[in-house]
C-alpha cells in the first residue's frame, strides 16, 4: 500500500492550519486550569483541555481557509493556502473541520456539563471571526475574543461554573492578541484597500503600529494585576492592590 499520498495530504493540512502554532494557545488555558484547581489539575483534565483547545483551533483555522479562499488567492502572502487546499481537496478540508468540531464538543462534554452547554457559543465565535474583516475594523478584537475563550473554557472545565478570575485572563488575551494582529495586518494594507476589507491599520491611513504598544501596556498591567490574586477565592478589588502592583513592578 502506498502511504505517501495520505502522508502528503496530512502534512499539507497541518501546514495549512499552522498546527505547530497551537502551542502558543496553551499558556493562558493551562494557567487558568491550575488556578481553578487550586494547584495541580488531574492528568485527565489537562489532556482534555489540551485536546479541546487543539481541536477548536484546528477547526477554526481550517474553516477560515475555506471561507477566505477568494481573498487569499489575491494576496501574495496567502496565495500558498489556496495551493495547499487544492492538494488536500476542499471536501477533505470540510471533513477535517467537522471532525475537529465534533471532537471539541466531545472533549468539552467530558470536562463538565457547563463546558458542553457553552461549546456551541464558542464555535459560533471562533467561526464567526472569519467574516469580521468584511464589515468591521475591530476584527482584531474579535480574534482576541476567540483566543480569550481558552482560559474561560479551562476554568469552566475544571470548576464547572463561571468565575471572575478567568475573565481577567481573557481580557489580557484579548489585548495581547489585538496588539500582535494589528502589527500583522500592517502587511496587508494595500491588499485590504483593493478588496475593501477592514482593519485598523487601513483605517488609520498609515502603518498603525502605535495602536499595538497601547494594547500591550494594558495587557501587561492586567497580567501584573492578576498575578496578585492567584487564588480563585480572592477578592477582585482590594484597597492594597495598587500599592502591591507598583511594588511588584
């Protein structure tokens, strides 16, 4: 049996969705899991969280490649994605997307009932991001929201309920993601103008790099603030908090 063709398709698929970048999605989710557990989560919980995160990201990335094909082909930076899809086959990309979506829901359900109930909303957000550049300059923040689901999801997976703590982490993720995505979007200003797509760098009329440091500053402050309240039961606001933050800096 010739295994070279399936191997090439799998390799092309992993390249299409940049699967190796999945590792960058883990830190905040794992951090949230440890805080929610008040220490070390079980190996089962960690594996399910990692699996759910990997499947959600893979489904979102493959869906994005499918719906953005008409835009990607016209952008020299992203035209290779269309060539990869041709090698893989559009039907296979759709099957991969649906399988990853199903596995994400399964892993969420194995973590907690609330995680299962919230999984359709997560899918709606991560799939919905792919359409936002068509109508809003705030797509960078929608991407941030999609990635910010990871600490919230991990928390719900461990505790089976909502809490304020993961939303602080999520806020940091939104700012961090928006910051680097704005820098990334500076590469596509001319492309966005030609295809009437939306982004903050395009709207600003120049490279837009000044936006990102602002978001990174707030991101840093959020992380520092969060580092002072690592236990799930701590109060969100404390009179001593400003002094503790500046002492930390």
